[in-house]
C-alpha cells in the first residue's frame, strides 16, 4: 500500500483518487477551497442553485465507462435527462436555429436554411463518428508518453486530418454562415479556434449531433457529488480548506506536502491543481517547465460569468442558448490574436431551471451567462458591469422580453476569481487548448521528469480540457502510477 496525497478535488483528482483507492492505496485529497469540485463547484443563493463551471453534459459513454470500472453506473448516483432541444442559437432578431435531440431533426433544421445541406451533414457526422470511435474509445486513453501512441493503422489512414482544420473542412462543405458557426461551435470546448483545431477533432460534432446533450438532475455538481461518494466508499479521505503551500523533495523524490501547519507524508503526490501553480510549489531546480514555456503556450479562454436570479420564468430561451448575433471571427481574434476585451462579444446563456425545477423557486428562473475572454485581461468591477449591460441589452432585443427589472440578484466571476480560487494561470477557465502542437505527447507530462514520484492530472495535461477528458486524465495518471509504482498484488485498474 502506498500513501498518496492528491492536490485539488476537481474531476480529474476525484477520478484518480477512486482508481488509486481501488487498487489498495491510502488516498487523501487536499482541497484549497471550502467545497469540493474545483472549477465545477456549486453556488446557492436565495433558493437558487447554479453550477459555477461546466454546464454541458456531453459524451455520456465516458461517464458510463468510468463508473463501470467500479462495477457501478451513473444511474446509481444521479438521474440523467436528454435535452430536447439540445440548445438553440440566436443569429439576430427572429433568426435562430434549434438543435434537436436526434440527427434527423437536425437535418431538417439544416435543410430549411441551406438546400442540400442535410445530405452533407449526414456525411460529415458519419466521418465524425468514425473519428469519435478512434479517439474517445482508444487514443485519449493513452498517457502521452511517446509519439508512437498515436501511430495506429486507423490514425495512419486519417493522417491528412491532422494537417487540415475544422474550419477548412466545414467551410468547404457548407456555404451558409449560420450553419458554419453551429458546426464550428463544439470544438470551442477544446479551447482553441476552429481554424487552429485539426480536422480529426470533428469527433466533437458527433458528441453534439450524434450523442446529444444531457442534464443531470440537480445540476453538474451532482456528478461531482457522485464521484465523491464513490471515492469515500473506496476509503478516500477528503479534506477541504487545506491549500498546499509546498511540495517537499529529497534526493529526487517528493516526501510529501505542506498545508498550513500540517505535513502530509506521502509515497506519491498527484496534483490536479493548475500545473504551472503546482510547479511553483517546488524549488526552481525541480520544475520541468520554465516561465517562457508557459508564456508561449496557447491557453483556452478565460470567462466572464454571471449567476443571475430572476423573479419570473423567461420566454424564448432553452436550457442552453447561444447568442451568435455578432462576428465570431472578430471575437476570436480578441481572445487569441490580439488579447483584449471584445467590443461585441458572443455569449452563452444557460437556464437550467427550464428543465429542472430543483434549481430555482417556483415561478422563477436561474440564469448563467458566459462571455469567453482572453486569459490575463484586466478585470475590474466596472468592466464586469459594463459587459453585463451589453449582453442584457442584446438579450432583451433578441428574445423580445424585458428582464432587467426582474433581476433579484447577480454574482459575477472572472479572471481575478479564477486566479484566486484555482491558482489558474492568467485566470484561464479551461486549461491548455488542444491545438496540433499541444496534442497528446506534446502536452505537459502526467509524470514529472525530475521527481520520480510526482504526478499531474487535469486540463493542462493529457488528454485536454473538458469534463470527460478530466475523468480520463484521472484514469491515465492512476495507470501510470500503477506502472511505475506497482503494489504487491495484481492491479485492479
């Protein structure tokens, strides 16, 4: 049995804890904040409940595979509902597209906008499904130790897809700008521009149109609670309000971590906290990556978020609603090319109480608004309020309703909060973007090259940003620990 300390309690840390406890290790999770979940924490106020981070439940098969590893099912812990419609997209006044819960209905919606597009869409999604089967069922479960992990007959046949981009493929197939935006949208979950995302990542389109969008009753935090329950059933100890201040090292090995006045002696340390921050808990000689390394990386966006309670039910919106009534390329430029606050931002709104009555008092509405931003931007209360006014004005115009006078309260969350609460590098919200040069073995490593028993997991390492990849990352790091630190009986991972 090894004594293992895990830093952070996000999805990847919780998943890793479950796998390591299952094989017989003594696992303790140290969480900086007063509640678990990392970026997937929950906010409650005046009878309203909000997911502070992820609000989309995609790739249900990844969750099923995770729980199956422990002889369980998601339904043992939470109730899922498939959303219909999955989401809607506003392009202007009285100009929107609604994405249904199956490909046939989506094809009808496409055909109404661009004649002949349904045939092209079915072909595109067929290709995307093939990519999904290769990537999500195989490649992403490899630990990124070597380029050879990517070399299979299936990937060799698709080599050209790593040298084209999602944007190029979509734009040569579809002509209507609205359809192009809908098809480019899913790869934003990978944290990079469609024009910088390899074509192979079209598997995200299959996750969207092929598998659909779900909602766990009670919100995404119920998934956090589910994995917490599983971890505790396996014997994991979780300690909150315990920020780690130092990782101690002797003779090329970590001996444990310090949190306040307490030292946690450890045979192995795993960090699911921000990778850059974790390395700053080490002396410079023990860090793998320099400041210039991190500065040159392409990070996924940060976000300006608002959690808003309304005193009435809202109309002309769905559980997930996107507002693409401004220029996508100009906004993307403000995130990736010339970092600045966007003049006319695209934004996303979630109204989970449209689906789930548990999340708001009767007759009222819980709303979450998100504007993607470049990490590292100036973040002031004045800017936050200015942008809230911008999106509320557009929201009222596009959905043909007045909402400002019906706001009971609003809480904002932005760059400074991501830094303060999660030690997030430049306040990024989603980790390291999945570009061609930041894929698989080209991402920061799961295993430290300088400290033999220090490991990393989460959105800045393999396989990448998002909730399903974070669950996978937890499994990958546990498998590596099993490889390099076997215990004296056969692994059960």
